[in-house]
């Protein structure tokens, strides 16, 4: 059972973070077109933060539990 749990975390956490990063990038595009600079800035922050977390989660769970 431990192998299934490690595999689920290795795939699940990065995928979750990538989905949130994509939503942030979509928000950046939408708010960029509407002209709301503050919301576009926060969307950019969310996209970059969760994109970075996706890479970190992939390396942490991919290396340690492989």
C-alpha cells in the first residue's frame, strides 16, 4: 500500500498545483484585457507561486519516494 500512496502524492500534488497555476494564468489574461492591474498582478503572483510549488512538489515526492 505504501507504493500506491507515494505514487498518488507524486502525481497528485504537482497536478493540483499546476491546475491552480493555470487558473492564475487565465485570471492574468482576463484581468489584463479588462484593465484591472491589481487583480492581474495578484493573478500573476498566484500563477508563479503555484507553478513553483508544482516543480518543488514533483522533486520532493518524486525523489524521496521513488
